[in-house]
C-alpha cells in the first residue's frame, strides 16, 4: 500500500486509498498510525470496498502541529470532513474506528450523521457510556489518562530506559519496535500523541450536547482489553437512537493486530445486516 498526501485548510494529512466500490473510512487511535489497519484493508478491498485510512494529525506521516490545543477533537473532526470533501465523497460513507479514532468516530456520527451510513467502533464505546457506565473497572483501567496529563514528566517517565514504562504499559506489544517507537521517537511526536489526552480532558460545550445518533452502530470489544471495561461498550446503545449491537471476541485492545480475521469478518457481517 502506498501513502498519498493532501493539504487541507490547516494540516497536511497522509492516507491510504485502496480499492473501488462503496467507501469505508478507517480511523486509528493511540499510539498508532494507519498502518494498524494493514491486515484489514486487503480483505475489505477483496470484498469490493474502497478503503480510505488517514494518519491523524501528528501521527504517522501526517503533519505535526505544535500546540496542545491543535489536537482538540473539533479540529480532528474538521480534518476528516475536509479529507472526505477533498476526495469528492459526497455520499455518506461507512465508518470503522479504533481507540481514540473510535472516540472521534462517535463524535462524528453524533454531530454529522448525514455524512456516515453506519459506524463500527472497536474497543471504545460512546463517550457518555465511558463516563457514566464504565464503572469502577473503567476508572481503574483508565489510570493512564491522568498520568499522560503531566507535560514533560509523562514523556520522560514513559520513554526513559529504552521506553521501559511504555513497554510495561503495552505489555511489550509486538507493534512497539516495528511501528510505534520508530514513530514516537521522532522530534515532537510523542508529545503530539499525548496531546490527544491533554487537549480533550475537559469536554467542550459541544461535547456535552451529543444528540443520540440515528446511524446504525455495531461495536466490537476484546474480552481481555487492558484499558477499557466491557460495560462502556455494552451500554453505548443507551445513547443512540438507531440500531445498536455489539460483539465480544477473544483478544485484547489492538484487535486489528491480534485477531484480524475475526475483526474483518465482524465488519463484513455487520454490513450484511444493513
């Protein structure tokens, strides 16, 4: 797969654009890039879809923005909508997203439901379900979101001694040395990744007014996710007005890497129900 680039109004994004047919937009999370979808994209293309997967601002090969507030969700949503417009995607597209990308995806289908025909969030449930229904398990699993708030200190703590703390945090994930660390070691990139957490810790006025989305949603949750509770996905249907279902599969947080065939089949089976 070859990356393409597009200059938007406020940032240059790198993205994959593969296949032909109905469009699926894939959004990655922390600390990934669009590469996290590398085992999913070929199967979607083979099934007859056109797949577009951007590196979010500050990640992968997309442009690094200098300020913490540059990573507010409202700006990232603008990036996605501008990318869609730049590719002349005037019809609603299918949306699949993971981790921070999934959080952004929930916002997109809530504020711009006319732009998306369906939504498949992986790991992360609706923001209200995360905040209100995740329970003590979610508070315990989400400890790192507060640790990431300490500017400079968090960068030092997680990167010193050959990223020892980050290796423990991710259980020495196979992505570390092949994809994540080569990206995060570049100047300013680890701070940019952490700025997703820092810029969006306190919800904006708009974030407190999420309308129940009519877009059909099917969530996917790994039974052994280290960072997210099952209930924050399971209870997400309380905050949608359209059809909502979710599936549990064996695996942890990065299901696209751990169980790509299960993820691919789950996505395709969801589309068959629409």
